[in-house]
């Protein structure tokens, strides 16, 4: 290989070796997360369905839980095993793969958590 090669394009520095501007760096990052519930004490736990930005895949997001990180992970593990699906804890919310809103309402009721469906 010869040493006369030049950089044509890289995502690290922008195009043709030009450093990325701060505004471009922000655009390259992930999209903004969905707004959190402002007052969970008044709103309670909400279950919503999302599919934007996920390649058409649907997830159910459970917001407003007043649990710590370990409590969220334990609840997520129980929900995933009962639904037979995957999921994750992100930004203090639980994400369950697939549209399981009706089942989640019943499962959370059994756990002693009063939840409501959110959205259409």
C-alpha cells in the first residue's frame, strides 16, 4: 500500500476531513427521547405503544413507575417472562417488544400497580 492515499469521507470529522460543527454533531446523535410524565403522582403509570424510529417494530413503553433501577429491572424480568418477549429499561421507563398493552394492564394490576393506557 502506498502512503499517497488521502481521506475522502469519515463520519468522525465530517466530509473531506473538515471538522464537524457543533450543530451537526447534535444532529448525528440519537433523536430526542419521548417526554417524561411531568407529575407521576397525578398521572400514575401509563402504557403507550410506539413504533416511530424503530424500523416499523412496535414496543410498549411503561412510564411513571416510581421504582429504582434495580426495581425496574426486576419488574422487567417478571413481565418479559410472563409475556414471552424481549424488553429493556431505558431512561427510567420499561420497553416491552410488541403490542401487549392489554396484557400489561392485567399483569401490572396483579403486581399491585395501577396503570392506564395512553394514546390511541
